[in-house]
C-alpha cells in the first residue's frame, strides 16, 4: 500500500459510524468523471423508481431524450429512451455508496414500488452491508454502506491481509476505511 494515500477529502462519502449523515443530493453542474447510461422503454416509470425508490433527484431532463439523475456528487445516471429492455438483468452491476441507516429505507421503498426488486441486505468480507436492486430496466444496482470499523473483526483481518491497516495505527496512507 506504499503507493496509496488518504484522499478522502475528494469523496462525498461520510466516515462510517452510527452518526454518519448522508450528504444532500448534489445539484451542481460539473464535468462528470464517470456516469452510467441506462436505456429504458418508459422514462417516466424509470424516473419514478429511481427517485422514489433509490433516492436520486432529477437534475434535469430533456423531454423524450434524457433524464439526468443524481444522488451525491459523482453518482450520476442518465436514463435514455430505448425500445424494449433486457429480459434478464445483466451480470454487470453498478454500485453506489450510501450510509448504513439508509439501507433499510431503500429496501422498503424499492419493495413498495416493485415487489421482488431487492436482494439482501448482506454483509461483505470487506466491511460493508449491501443490497442489490433490480430496476425496471433490469439494471443491477448495488447500494453499499460501510460499516463501522471494528479492529478485532474478521473484516479487519481480511483488510489487513491485503495491506489495509486499522485507522489510527500510524500509517498515514489509509487512516479511513470503507
């Protein structure tokens, strides 16, 4: 990990913990470093699911052409019109960070809008709690929330085996963890 360093000031993701507060949706206009373009055969229904279920905002729309959705900074999705959607979700997924106390509300909102759309939550070996949401376009969206770091946990041991040390151990290159 000697080539890595702490650059968390670039990220809108808050430090994991029980007091973690998610940032408000970011409405600024910027050059997007990455984004997803998702085809849909029903822009209105897709926009409704993404906003009411997943917590995105409609940053702007060009009627019949594109709906630009966003949550936090750098969490951008463009919905574009298409004829038909895949019958099955692709093996590929797209992940978005959230905070731990958002997981249950996203599960509830998505299940209320579209029964059977959510898998999980499940805890991962790298210290997150994840849900997988299948959207009306059959996109696989993962909402991933970092759990508070417990230095005595199996997850901490998993991270240590790849060179990620606990916060506060004197290594300046990774004082915060996902």
